[in-house]
C-alpha cells in the first residue's frame, strides 16, 4: 500500500481544492495519459488497484507511470462515538486530485491498446477521467 515513509505531522487538516490543476497537468513521461475531470481525494487502495490492473493488462509490453502519490492522511472516528475527545486516528492516505491532473501514463504501446488499458484504470478510480495524448 502506498503511503509516506515519514511525516512531520501524523494528522492533516482537510484543506480546500479550488480551481484546476496547475502542476502535473501535462503528459510528461509517456505517450498517453489518464486525466482527471473532477476534484477528489483518491485513496491509496484505488491507486494500488489501478497499478495491479495495469500490470495485468500490459504484461511485459510498454511502460506504466503513476503520476500521483497519497501524501494526505485522512482520519476517522469509530461508529457511535460521542462528540469531543479530539480528532480520530489516521485511517488511510489519499492523493489530492484536481481537474486536469494526470493520474497515470503509458508509453511504448499502440493507441488502441492504451485506450483499452486506460479505460480499465478509469473504472477503478472514484473520479471521472478521460484519455489524453502527449502534445508535440
């Protein structure tokens, strides 16, 4: 499971996700990418599910790149716990994704194969996505 090796503070605040992505919004490493159309927290288990699916679909051909990492700790409290008594323990880690963020990239494969593979990955994500090509 993806998570940071060390963090300065165990619990993070929720923060805001305003506007489109200004970083990580171009296909840089591969030829085709999967771009987010919504803002959300993508859990580490979703990223891992997509990685396993891509490894299964691609086999030994092409190269696969993961462009997001779950830095944010999301805390939660158990069910039926009374108010007060502080913030809950970190439950899982998530990546903050804005509209336009490139989630995954693929290189060294045909466009039809990339479309099929990225479509499988899009079904694993909790955000709406679309396939994009590298410009230039």
